[in-house]
């Protein structure tokens, strides 16, 4: 598996290498006063970069779309007067050129832009060989290859201070999150590319203030490399995403209360962990055997349906099975979304197996 040619995060020149990277600031730069007031109140040992949106990609025209280049002057003032590093989102090549012109330290690429290979290539060319930090948010849809492809385009253009931002994924289902975390996707990214830093954006995952702390802690439990948190001096008056922004005081307090996790343990704890992992391995082997047996039965059902000219899908039967498994799972303290995900995958594979059998002559 190829690795990215990147500079380790501790050599980026941002903050303390012994603690997660802290990025905080308003969703949007609205006024010079708002930017300066928020930045002054965010000065803290756990906050290394002041962020503010200069250009805001909105779903529909007519919404506030950012103050544009004028806001970069306000960020420059933050850097000069307060000594904070500064960061903003860039969505096209012109944004990138302006951000470099105003000496922005951290540039990130938003979810909508990540999903467009043509725009990503143009951005990569505009940023070619830059020594600025460039972070790439995951695309709106859960597509790991698309996320990795955007990072690969940047790396191919000589950008080596490179990282990913996990901001969650859109979903038609109603959930408590604005964007569902789907932690398995950044976990898979980490598995494939352990050298790539991953920052979590709990604000966009949460969509509300109440969830930002637990989402942040989950990210640190997974040993993510930092957090990007939206903060506004007066969140209730924010021009965009008011419900997911925290006051600077809350952000500072939260960063002090979050637990940092070790990569490994030693001594008696290591022995117990090894034993528990062995139990997991044994149970996983049993699960594989049971799933194999289930699919064998599904194929026998497919043969019976074929021989009797029956349709594969029996909707009422499937609804009964799903309702029973959800109820049984809840008695085992398994959540309904988890049970549904597992059994819908099993059902899909069973349908595929039956279809293969029914097409045999």
C-alpha cells in the first residue's frame, strides 16, 4: 500500500506537539470587531489556530456567502496583534491564491469541494509546492476513495503538510447528528494511511452545542490528531450556523476537560487486554462460521423458490424477521440502528445468493 509523502504533524510549526491540534473560531468572519473579539477570547494553550470562514458555500443563493477578501485583512490583524496562526476554507483556485497572498497558515478544503475532482485538481495546481498546511474535509457522501483521491491530488503537487478533517456525512435518515459520524470511515482511512493526520470537526458533525463535547471526546478516544471547533463571541447573533457555535470560554473549558488517551498500555492491563482480544477473535471466528451456515440455508431457500417459481423477496416475512431481531437485540442491549445495519447487510447478501441460485439452469 502506497503511503503519502508528507511532513509529520509535529513539524508543521503549529502549537504543542504533545497535545492535539486545537483549531477554533467562528463559522464566518462577519465584522472586524467580531473577529478580533472572538480571537482575543480564544487565546489559550490548547488553541493553536484561529479559524474563520471568508467564503461560505451555501446551498441556495441569497444566504450570507462570506465577506470575501476584506476578511483576510482581519485575519492578518489577528496574526499580527495576537500571535495566533490563522486558517480559512478555500473552495477554488482564486481563493487559494488570495489565501497565500495574505499569508494564511492553514487552508482547508470543504466537503462540497472535495467531491469535485476537477476543482480539486485546480486547487492542487494553485497550491503547488506550498509550505502551508492543507487539510481536506471528507465529502458529503460516505465515499472514502473520493476523500483519498482529493488528498492524493494535493500530494502529487508537492503539498506535504497535509491532513484530513472528519466532519461527518449527510444522511436522509433522521438522526441526532447534523452529519452522521460514521466513525468506521475515518478509522479505515487511518488503517490505510497511518501517516496521515486526522482532525475532527465536531461542530459540523453535531449541528448543536450539546453534542460537541461527546463527539470531541469520541475523536480523542480514537486518537485523532486534533479538533476544529466553531466559536463565536456571541453565538446567538451569528450570521451562519448559530446553533453549533460555542463561546470562547466554553471552548477553552472544554479543551481542558477532554481526556487524552494513550496509544497502548503495559503491565497487568496489557495481559488482560490480550486475553480479552483473544476472546474477541474466538467469537469472530464463531460469527463467520454462523454467517456461512446462514448463507448455505439461504441458497437452499433459493433453490426451493426457483423450483416452485417463487419470487425472491417476501416483504412481509422480511418485516417480521427484522422486527423480531430488533426486539431480541434490544434485550441484549444492542441498539436498533446497529441491529438494522447488520441484518440489512445479511439480508442483502442472502438476496444476492438466492438470485445467483435462481439464475442457474
